[in-house]
C-alpha cells in the first residue's frame, strides 16, 4: 500500500466505525468528505496508472500527462461511482491491516475499457507478514463491493452478499489466475508474480486463510432505507460492511476532478504531483 503514498493513520480518521449485529457500519461524515479530494486524489490516480508510466508516455508521445491520464480514468457515471467505491474499500482495508505486510493488486490499471468496471473479484489484499517466506499467517482478503450513490432500484447489500458467495466458490480463484496471466504479460498491477503464485500454487506452502467481505457503499441520504434491507443473519464465511459517505455522488466527482488536476495539462510542465511518500513501484 505504500506505493499509493498515503498514511493509513490519516485514512483511518476518515471513517467512524460502529458494530451493529450482523454488520459493521463505517461512516464518512461531511467534514471528512470535504478533505477527500485533496487527501485521496494522488492515491486514486496511482490506482489507475503509475507516476513512472505517466511521465514516460507523455515524454515519448509529446503529449500532456493529462492526456495520458484521460485514457485511464472513467467518465462521470456508474463506472466512476463503482470504481470510487472499490478504491475507497481498498483504502479502508489498508487501515485495518499491517501496511508493511499487506499488498493489493491495482486491478484498475488492467482495464481493457476505461468506461467499464474492472473484471473479476473487486478488491483483494494479500497479507504476507513473513514474505518472501510463505507462512501459516498468510491471509487473502476478497471484498465484493456494490455502490449506490443515487436513489433507485438497486439493492447493494443483497447484491454484495450474493456476489461475495461467487467469490468464495469460484471467482477468487479465476481472478488470481487472471492477475497472474497479466503479470506474466508485463502488466504492472502492484504485486509480484511470486506473491500471486503463493495463493495459486500453494501445494508446498502452509494453508492460507481466506476472508470474504460483502461491502455496500451508499450515500448517507439513502442509508436508512438500505439498513432496512440488512438480513438478520449474514451467511457463514462472509462479513458484511456498510460504508456511508456524505453526498456520495458529489464526493466521488470532486475526487476525480482532483485526480485530473493532479497532473500537468501542458507538455512544458514537469512530472505529476507527488504525495508525501514516494511511489515504490512493484510488479
């Protein structure tokens, strides 16, 4: 997670947490959403493209870095909302883990079409506390994320639980194989090939724990209605998280506007804006 340039303690302060029966509620209040565009823009940008690639492609083609970035990020609409929900969950999970031991594939870098969601399981974290040695303490966390920013007929909680079961039964395994193929092909998603193999070809390694989260990211104005749909019992093997974000649509649009503003829009300017911690790129 260090490659995104964010302090997990800072991210943790964005969320207030409440345990409530079958689910955990995490709220991002108005005062925190006001800080999100500035605080998260660079990290969100790096989920789509590395600083190095931005600089190299702009230099090679003689175009502004903003033009390179525009080929990576989604347009306003449902895909942007969904991407934001997934990346927010990626950052949230990072606050709950040891950032030194945890790595996460940046699947948004691997999109074939920026106007569509990234395929397969939504958000993954590999917790490898003794890496490069595999251990019985290794964990893979898989989160299915559904986002609802405007009123409508979608059912993010039920849908997240349903699709999280798909992750558990088959989709996680397919996702790991897909990531491995992309890594072998030269794509940089933020994890090493050997780290992927630890969970794919694990015959000679200690068994790794698998955790599955169903996550609904909803606008705070819709929260009460969505909470009414929480089932009395969450299926065994899954954890239900509900993330409430104040004025979610305006918030994610402001974040992506800040992402666009974080890079030069002329060919005469220098490299992209950087965060406090520099990007440490890995495969």
